[in-house]
């Protein structure tokens, strides 16, 4: 009998807490109602076509590394899962690709499930992160994969990227979250790896940034590295304050923290772009917008806004959904 396979994984938007995960800091992402799905039947190779790429993928169960295209994610996931069966099927997605909404993490996780991965969300997330490193060489943190693996319907997640603790936080019904696309980006070609290295350089002086105090950074000689450290330390605190503000239904303060986060990423971490700053500024002038910031790795991507219901804002209104699963 033919065994059918059907899996899906959502994208994510990060509400606050960017460029903190790879130093074991705090992040506040939310899985969104846009998904990447794999469907097919069990086969003896991995044969996949995509609605979004003309190039099909056809690989053995133990594939060699693939250096380009979406096949490199398939090869990397297979190398991590070591599947005992393959698939003949189709990949489709409603997540905009290359927009900072974790389309690659969603692909990794849905593929891992399709190829038979069994295990808890943290193990799935760690596998996806290793696959990302293999496929792209980007030294990403755990935020995207862990949010997408562990998300709960109606909730965002606060993740402690040191202990990997995930808390599910309900998103109140009296606010809306809107994602506005600015520009495509390629993290590989961006300064992402540089930022990771600069944070490591800061940690050589002050120890783990997740426990460092703002006063400690005076000891960092290089002014650029000092600014990177200041962003991380203040951003971790903003995640805590944002969580507290949401729980008190103090949406005004939550919005202000998002704006502070944007400014810190713009000025101290330098991961924003002129186009993103312009869009964020325009959004903030709209009636009913409580806060807006760049989201994710930066160097392009999207602006995420916290709004009063009905705010007239161009973009995708996104809803918090459950994590990756067989369907
Ligand atoms: C990308 C990475 C994440 C995280 C963000 C920035 O999305 O994949 O691990 O570092 O950038 O917060």
C-alpha cells in the first residue's frame, strides 16, 4: 500500500529581541498563519518538486552536499535526519521567501518531519539549525527553528536561548500584528556573520552578554564592538519589559519598546537599511499604530507593527498559530 506523507511548518515573525539568540539571550517570536507544506508518498529516493522553483530535487537517501538552490536545504536536512525512507512529492509555501519570515527554517522543519524525524520540539529545532548551518553556512541562532517547532495556537513564544526554555504567551485579541514587506534579503551576503563575530569579541572582554551589565561595556575598547554589546544587553531587557507590558495590557509601552528596539538595531547594531527606516517611520505616522520595528536578521526583510484593531496599514495581518506538525 502507498504510504502518504503530509507535513507543514509555519513561518515566524519576531515581535522583539533580535540579534540576541546567538549569545544565549531572550527573544519573543510568534509563528504566523503562513506555512510551508510537503505532501507526497513514500519512495526510495527524495524526489520533490516545488511550486516556487522550476528546478526539481532528486537525491538519494544519503545525499552528497548540494551547493546551490533549494536542493541544498533538502540535502542538508536529509544528512541530519538520515532517513530510512524517501518521498516523491511536492513542496508549496505561502511564506514569502527571503523576506525575514523564516521561510528556510519552515522548509527545514517540514522536510525533517516528512523524512520521518521523531522527537521533541527542541530536538527538531536543533536539527533544523544544524541543517541551516550546513546548507548556507550562516551561523544562525536557535530562535527561528525553536519558535516554529514549539509554537502553540494563539500564543507567541518567549525563548531563553541559553536554557532553551520556551514560555507560551497569549496574544491579546484587542491588538493586531501587521507585517509590512520592505525588500528581499540574503543573510549569506549580509553582515550577519560579522555581527556574530563582533558579539563573540565583546564576550571575550565582558563575559556572556546575557548576564553582562550595561556598565561592563565601558571595558570594551573598540567602539563598534561596544555598540554591538550595548544593543544586545538593552535588547534582552526590552524583551522582559515587553512581556511585562503585554501582560498588563499596556500596549502603549509595548509599542514604545518596539520603537526603541528598532533604533537600537539601526544605530548600535546597524542591521537596518534606509528603506526599512523609511517604512518604519511612515508606519508610525499611521493612526492606530502603537509601535513598529524591523524584524529578524535585517539588511532587508519586513517591518512588524503592533496596532489597534482596524488600523489602516498596508501589510499582512498575521495570527499566532501552532508549530510544525504532520497533518
Ligand atoms: C535570523 C537568524 C536568527 C536570529 C535573527 C536575528 O533570523 O536565523 O537566528 O539571529 O536573524 O534576531
